[in-house]
C-alpha cells in the first residue's frame, strides 16, 4: 500500500528563509555511474552519502521528492538516547552484551549529531536538554527504575530524576508528577539539519538527484537502479527510503509499517512568555504509549506533537484536535493561534528496534527507527559506510537484532495493528 502524502507544509519548511536555502537539484536523466547509490534523502541517506564521500567513494543519492521531505524533515526534532525498544526487550532478543552495545551506540549517535553540527557548521538551532515526564503515579516508579538502570547498569550519568517541584524549573504545568532529565539529549530544527548534512555531502562530492523516485533495481556485481528518466550503475546500493520505499524492496516492506504522527506550531510567543512555560528550553515527551512531545522553536513558538494514525489516511481536524491536546498541558495558551499543522509517517518495526542489514553482499539497508531516529539515523549512515568499507563490527550489532514481518499480509496488517493498539490506548487511560 502506498502512503498518502503528508497533509500540509510544515513550520520547518515555512521557516527556511531564516536558515539554509534549499538548493535546487535536478532529477536523474540518462545513465550515471557510481561506486555507491543511496536511495532516500532523509538523515540516514544523506549521512550514509556524507560518510561514504568522506572515505573517497563516488556517491549518487536518489530522492523521490526533495531532501528532507519525509520524517527526517518534519519530525519533532528531539535527539534522544536509547532505542524505542527497551533494554529489557533488547536483552531478550540479542543477549545482555549486545543490548549494552546497542545502548552505547545510541549514545555514540548523540555525540555524532553534535560533532556533525560543529564540524560542518550546520545552523539547525540545536539546544541541549530533554525530559521524559510521568503522567501517572506508576510512571514515576518507571522513571525511578529507568534512572537506576541507566546510571548503575549502563554507566550513563547525564540523567537526573526530577520530582514534581523540581520539574517546575523546566516546564510550567501541573500535569506531570516527575521527570527524567538528560543533559546529553536535546532538540533541533530537523529540516535545517538534514539540509545541512546534504550540503556537506555535496561539498565532498556526492551527487544528489531530487524528484527521482526509484522504480526498481536489479542485483548483480553491478547494481542497476532505475528511475522514470534514468538509471544508475553502481558497485553498491544502500536503501534508506524507510516507509517511503513504496515496493522497491518488498521483503523490507513486510517488516515495517508507516504510522502517521502530527504536530502543530503556534504563532510566536514573546520571549518572556515562552521561557515562563519552558524555563530551561528543554524538549519534553511523556511516557504514554500515544506520546505527547513538545518544545520551543528558536523563534519561541510551541511545537506540540502527538496523536498517531495506524491507517494510511490523515485524521480529520488535525489542527483542532492537536490544539486541544496542547491546552490540556498549557491552558494559558488558549489565546494563542495555531499557525501550522502537519504530519508525516514514521516507520515502526514489530519489536520497535531498528532494522539494519544486507539483501545481498553489495546491497545494504537502514530502516525501522520507530520514532527514535533523529540520532540513530545519522549513526546508521556512518555504520553502513564503515560496513561497506569492510569494517562491519558496529553495523552487525544492529544486524543481529531479529525481526518479524507484520502479521496479516498486505491487506490485513493495518487493521490487525489498529485492533492491537486499542489495548495500549486503553492502558494510557489507567
């Protein structure tokens, strides 16, 4: 099933006049040769292209729309430690040693994000600090256990428990009972970051072709990638299209599902009013299954995300329903207008762990970041470049995670998932 287009132009796209200008890039026409062809112009794809170009490979990147069109350029912009799958779940799947390696690699992803921003002088409004917040009493206990695990078992010392009173120095609301602050995590403008990575890759020699949807490819010692108007002959192929591959690799499509998530942006607040709501300018996410996540933009708008759609259709009245969710947390914003509302699809796996691997010795893929990809996507691009160059130890830690297809086949997998998710929606209410 092809996904419908995202519902509206995002605040990030509308704000580009305040940052890097989107370069005009031509579609692929005719035949091109490359050492590596990369499919997908999100963070994973442009990071792979960047790191491969750093190593001297001739890289050609194909993007069906524009760089950053998908989840990478329209997400909540929260850079968070760990994976969407819990450490306990990962331990059951891959064992204690690899589960710890996966956590450490997620921290490497945080550091890589900051390194790339600094190295390539990417103006993407990065700010430190992220807080997971508890909505219910049982979630306070979950935060306490999580903090103990992070500090004592994983030696991750940048997290700090906050009680209800301490939380007030970070967020002005009475809706939360406590929080877990991480000073190594943070938030940024995801589209400016993605475009900045793409510009850096181009400066190192990557060819980027936009409006060049891949129709199919053929395996062999030389991989041939076909678009409507051209083809690329490459020694290696890296697939980073995630939920937007649209049938290019059917075996991969069975392992992920595109889930819609939605965000609004208010009109700009005064600096005083904005920082009264967010005194430390931290990004926030709650612990519910249907997560509310929010933060300030650089121009002091409240960016508020949440709600999910497990169908491939846009829900009605996105702006109004998201505004109601926001006002539950910040009732003082009742007089503030919503100026932007948009959504997009993130790719989830059955286990909520990323799905990295190979379809052939010279065909690699990255997918399934499950809503936790802002740091892991850049890391995935770096790891696939290492693996393609012959050093696969870090890539193979992810490749060893077992993955199952979503049940139900092409027609029943979404209805089956929607039914299963009713349990978690009900659990959020308890």
